[in-house]
C-alpha cells in the first residue's frame, strides 16, 4: 500500500497532477484553499466528495515533498 494511497496521478486526469482519489480535485487546489485560510470544514462543504482524511493526506504529502532535496549533478 502506498504511503499516500488517497492521492492518484493519472495522465488523463487533470494533466497528471496529483488528485484526490481519482477525482478532478487536485492536491494543489486543496493546499491553495488551506493557505487562503479555509478550514477543513469549509473545504468539505465546498467539495462534498472529499473527506477529512483526504485533506490530511494532502498536507502530509506536501510536507513530504518539501523535505525532499534536489542535488544538481552538473554543478562543479
């Protein structure tokens, strides 16, 4: 089982961006709403197909991605 099993990436859905459970709601949309001050409850009202666990997993995935490091192999 994937660590982020609620997030799906399919080239034919939203251009391959990470989406929540195959829906056309991207992880970045949820993060944008959280950054704008929306509460989980307000997001769930606006997107009734989402669940609180979806939002938690989006945040966990963002934290994971921020912890990644890119190393420029071409740097001298």
